[in-house]
């Protein structure tokens, strides 16, 4: 056990210089707020309050590949129900932080590769849609969205 722990610490220490150049941070959860039974609810990826938001930093003129792992159902906190969630082909937006950066709309269901041309850092926003049933159990629902980033 100690040998494995020592190797893990060495690997983390060796990765520190690269980490200083590349970074991924979750900034905001995707939040639908109150939803009415039987009425679908959508959060646009450009919603300034409810869309999910990530920050990514790498080196200028390098490529970054992003891929989401998205849930198909949210689980009721405390049990007793699921809520279907979908992500449409326009539910992802990536935009650099430079004033000349243009937002890029993308499909969060597929991997995307970007070349960082105008800025070394950018934001990724995520929208989605829930479809509650007419007899949907009331309560809070939760799910996990994972963003995997590969730096080239």
C-alpha cells in the first residue's frame, strides 16, 4: 500500500508544471428551478444564471477536446422517481474570453475539438431540457454531468 501511495504522490508532483498551464474548473451547475408537472422546461446554454458553466484554460494556438458524459434521467433526492432530461444539438456553447472571441454553438452529445486562437481560456456553457410527467413526484432531482477535457 505504501509503495502505491508513493508512486501516486510522485505522479501528482510531476504533473504540476503542466497543471499550471492547463486548467478545468466547474463554475455553475445546470439548474432548472421549479418545474410544473406535465410541462417540459428548457434552460438555454446562454442563460446567465441557470445554464451549467465550466472554465477551461490551455495554451494559445493549441487544441482542446471536450466531451460530456450526460445523464438521461435525474434522480429524485430521497428516492421515489426519475425525471427525463435531454440535451439537444444546440445545447452547448463555447466562447473564449478575448473581446474578439465568437461563441461556438455545438452538440454536447458528441466530442468537440477546438483550437485556441484568440484566447488561451474559454467558457463552456450547457443547457438542457427536462420532461416531467403529469404525475411527476414533487421534490428535488439531481444528476451528474461530467466534462472530460483532453489537451493537445
